[in-house]
C-alpha cells in the first residue's frame, strides 16, 4: 500500500487519538489517563500503518468499537490496561513481520 493510501486509511483513527491542548494542559488523574491511552493508541496505529506500507497481512488486535470505548470518559483501569496491551500486541506483530521486509538502500 502506498504511503498516501496508508495515510488516508488511518486518518480518522489518528484524529480520534490526538491529544487536545486542554488534555495536554490538564493535570488531573483522568487527564493523565486519557493522555496515556491516546499515546498508546497513537503508537499502535503507527505500527499498524507500517505493516500496511509494507503490505503485511495481520489481524487487528482491537476493533474500532473497542478503541472508541477505551477513549470514553471516565477512563478506567481496564481502558488503560487494554490500550497498553494493544500497543504491545501491535509491536509484536510489527516486529515479527519486519524480518521479511526489504529495504532499498538510499543512493545519494
């Protein structure tokens, strides 16, 4: 998949997990939790977009519905745990797949 197609595929998800200025500036427990969850989901989306760029086949460790649920306030300990687990699963999927990727050397 081309970078433009990958960008378009993940655009909505990336917007959902953007940390707002209000969230960034807030220091409440709930704000800290939402920032953590969004950060973990941003990383997971990055790993999945890398897989798409290289045409790798994979099974999504979470659904869009699960992601929306994890982002709903108030953030629970389970939401935090789920986001961390999904991020870790995506990293493992990416790490396993990247061994077969071919990288073209840049020529100057």
